């Protein structure tokens, strides 16, 4: 079953356990499939345990594997083109081979939460099988698309020819339904990488897997590939639409709405007011609510073959669409030995955070003959996944407690200007060395208390939160020891609960094992500002999406230095395709090599890379929903030969631009005892078309509608000029009245073209000034979705035509709310509101 396994003695296959049989020598081994890397064992005084990855469900594939017809047939016969990087290991300890995999991409049904949901599996498995190669091998990977929709596969972090990179309409055409595509490249590196779909939201649906490139002289130590991921029962397209519609349903599900009631209860009323005065919404750590977090496709996995004293290498991939994971281990320290496939000098830490798309190689030790939990906790603390190592009495890792959102909000209030910009902290805040979000972590600063509890604790000598934060600003280690708290020893003396200091990994601690300085060459400096708008969910670089920006032309032989400032409240893991870059930190010539850099809010990071390739390469945020909103750039090598995959470049560019130019439908319809009112909108990155209506049940209530079309301007998109049409009709006698502006206005029978502008004021109030074709002016103020409590929302509106409204909605489900409101034209109503 595994022709690549060779042995001169009888025995069993280390991958599947079947007896080895003598067979004729084959010139080109072609494995059917492989679900985990070749086991590695470390010689010890006692027999080494054999690592086994958590089992995966697979579907049988045909025993016959003839070369299938492929859409890119020229790749089968052409010599393998090498990427422009050098081989990392000159020594030859294994014979290079051509290793073939067949990946069958199918629609499937999964049940992670008790409900059957659609997903995408490769060879019947989520995650997809681990693909293993040895440095020097030639990879032949046949992707058979058995779905009714197109797909693609990107080889994350891999140096390969540009046309093999797997980005639809940038490096290749999508793999059409029921067709086969061949990816073929020379393996010229080693380490832990991964592969995933780069088509639409397929990555969120399960299309990802681990990729292991073994060294020619791989150290003999048991190794387990681990793929972390996040799962939502909601269709990913619906997740994306919901994010753009500014619903806070995900915050409700996570218990993170930060309502006024909660602010008052916790003594942060002024913090909440200041937050909205600066036109900020609630603190958001992770955009999406996930029902499950998975480790190798399971919430809980086990590897029971290890004994006391064993060391185990964990090859960790964060395949999550948008989740950061905190990694901790009940058995003690984590020894980090590689990041993004590149070796680093071993460094021991208590915990580390792994960004979406990052990989880490971590070595852990089994202290005693017990079972120790390796725990991956979502950054927003909404869930976790575990791998239990060893056998015997279970030793759980300390769970991470709920975040202190108001402490984070208070910190951000002090860092944000009134124009929406973040206060740049300079290079002293770079490479994750100053995690300003640490004020939100109760394991460092202690549990957040209510206002009453704070007064009581103050009498007992407990420092107030403000005093602790002040001390932490003066001394980064201050405030870690909180009097009156008992230590929890369940993590074997791991410093939690405020006792002692947690050793947390940051990029400044990573040191390459070899000198990484670039060869001399012309240097170009590029400056990127990472920008975004949480209200409308628009994510950009320099306030431009991919479709709004030109490609960045670079020349082979140049050294590119990129200085990035994160001027948003969210973290952004920025990934460069086809290249490694140096992260400039305090390690000088030994600066680490990476292909993903997690840039925290207010942080300024600098990377540099050598332009050694050809073609077009994507540089983007690897939070899937940020990337699909347009947060990226394209590096394009000058004088590159034409890509045979994309003969029509103009058409390819139009197709590539579709992702961040699409419109999102959203709406709200109230069905109440006095009639119906509501609004339907189509929104894109910059444009909006909307229709608002009110129809009364009584003839005296009449009907009215306002239709607007406009464009948002500015980085924060607070300015919205528009044109539209206003229609009011009532069967009662046409009566005029005087507006607050002193004009005669007929709000009963009016048909007029309007033009005006909306602008977001402090406290998130939408101000509107407009004039109609009859010369009438109107000024209006409106605020929607004021969070009174976790599920109760207040709406307010008033204008110079003496129209006003006040309403309440109690959110029951994502799409349904109980509602009541008073309208000056329609009186009082009670009923339900449907939200989409």
C-alpha cells in the first residue's frame, strides 16, 4: 500500500501495519495516499514509542491509478522547473524520488455539533491527508475535483514555480468541476507547511491539510502532525455576509457584546461612553463565533503510546480560517524549534499564540507515566481543542478564563485618536514584544470584578485595576502578582492566575540557526499601512483593496524592505506567497525567516526579502474574511514570461477582482400591530443602495419610502454622499406645516428627488443633511442598535420635519427579534422583526 517504504528485512509497514511483501524494484514510487508523515523514532535506552497521528476517516479509492487526463497536460512532460531559492541542505542522505499523490476533492456531510452540515473533504478526510516528501524529491500531486464547483490548491510557504502556486486567476485558472489538475514541483526546502484551497471560502469548509518536508538527515524523534482548525455550522458565505451587515450576533453567542448594562455592572460606564464617543464599536478579538475547534479533525485526540521521558515533536499548523490559538501544555514548557518551516534556536516558553496560517515545530517532554494535555485555546476563549499525550492519570492544562473586554476597551480608548487613527508606538512596539492586549488576560492581571467587588477588595488592600495598569506601564512585569490569590498547581507549576511571570513567545525571541542576511543588491523600501473599518467590515492596505490598487512591480535581484504599521484594532497575519522574508528583530544577522508575520494593533514591523523569482505573487492577510474583503497586494516581477495558464490577462484580472468588489444583501423587516417598516440594502466596499419604507395599517398612517444611492469616502468611511428619491403618500387632505428650519413642508404627499450627505458623529450617531428637488431642506439624527443589554437594542431617530421614532428590539435568534416602537406618523406598534 505504501511503495515508498523500503526495507531489507521482513516486518510490517510503519504506516498501516500490513506485512511487507517482496516486490520488483520500481523506478518511480507512486504512493496511493498518505495520511501522516513517515514515523520518526528517537533511540533511547528503552524501546521508543511509535507515534501515531489521530486516526482519520477515509474513503476507498480505486486500486488502479493510471495517469489521468489533466487540464495542464504540458506539465506532465516538461522538465520540473525549480524556484529561485537555493537548496537548504547540501548533504545527500537519501535518493531523490518522484513521489505522487492523488487528492480526490469531494462534497461531504459532517457532524461536529449534532447536526449534519455540508463540508469539503479530500480523500474523505478533514483535515486532508498529510503529504510527506523528503528534500530533493519531485512532487507530483494530482488534484481530482469531484465537486460541481471549481476549486484550487495553494501550497502554503512552498518555494515553487509561479504557475504551481495555486491562486485562481493570478497564477492559474480554477480547477473546473470533474476535472484533474497536476501540481508538479521540486522540493527544495524542509520543515512543516500546509496546503489549502484558495477558492472562495472553501478553506473554512474543511479543505486544508498538513505538508511535511523531511530533511535528508532528519533527526530521529517521534513526530506528530497537528492541524488546528475552526468549524462553524453556518455557511461560510453567510458568515461573510453577516460580517458585512454589522450584526453583533456572533458577539451575543460569545458573550462579548459589552452592553451598557454590563458596563455599569463592572464599573466601566465611562469607558463605554468614551469608546462610542470616539466612534468605536465594542472590542472584538475574533470576528466569528465558532461552534467547534478541532485538532486533527476532532475536539479531543489522543496519542497514548508515549512513556515517561519521551520527547515528542509536534508539527503544528494553524489551519483556522480566522482563529488565533493559545498553545499550552500540562507537562511543562514548550520548546520551540521551528517556525513557518524554518529552524530556530530552541527557546522554551510557557505558552505561545499561533496566528492563522502559521506553523510551529514544538518539542514537549512526557514527565511521568501519565497523560498530559496539549491545549489549544481560541484567543477569544470561546472554546478549545486538546491532544492528550501519554497514558495513565490525566493531567489537564489550566483552562484560560474569559477575557476582560472592558479593560481592553479602556486601553484602546487611550490609543485611538478622534479621527479613527491609532497612536503609532514606533519600533519599540514591534514583533509582538509589547502585547498591549495583555490587560485583557485574567491569568496575568487577575479576574475582572464588579464595581461593588472592587470597593470591597480595595478595603482589603487589593490594588485597583487602574493602579495595576499604571504600574504595568512603568514596569512591564508589575501587576503579575496579585495579593490574595491562591496558586493553582494543576499545570505543574506553570505560572498562572497572576502568580509569577508567564514566559510568552514573541518574534523578538526567534533566532535563526544560520546567518540569514540577504545578498548585496539594490534595496527598495515600501511602507504599508494596514487599515480597516469594523462597522462596514472593509479591510485594506493603505485604504485600498486588491481591486483598487495596482500591482507592485519588482525586479529580480532587488532586496525589498517592507515597513508595516497596523492602524486598526485587529491583528493581521500577513502572508507572502512563494518567498521567505527576514523579520528584523534584535537577532541581527540571525533574524528569523518566516512567510507569515502577525502584526498586532498599533504595531510597526519590518520585513525584508530577496526578489529571486518570476511571475505574480500574492501578499495578503490570512484571516480568510479579511482577505476576501480585499486586504492584500500583488507583487509582480518585471519582464516575466507570459503565464501559459492565463493567456487573457485582462479577463483574469477582472475575475481576480470579483472577490472584494461583490455586493452584500442585508435587510430588516418589522411586522407590528401598527404596520410594517424596514430597510433593504446592497453594500459593497465603497457603495450602498438602500430602500427604507413605512406602511401603516390605517389609512391615516399612509406610506412612505426613501431610496438612496451613494459612495463612502475616507479611511473610516464616516462620510456618505448620496442621491435618491423620496416618496410619501397619505389619503388624508393635503396639509402643509412648518418644519423646524422654518420651511413649508408637505410630509403627506411628496414625490421628490433628493441629494445629501450622511456623516458619522461621535457616539456613532448618523447625521444627515439633504435637500430635495422642491428646495426643501432636512436635517436628521439617528442612532441604531444601542446595546442596552446583551440582547436588547435601542433605536432613536428625529429630524427637522418633526418626524421622530424610538424603538426596542430583543434579539431571539440571528434572524428574529421581538420588537416595539413608536413612530410619529404610525403611532405605537408591537410585533416581530425579521433581520437578514
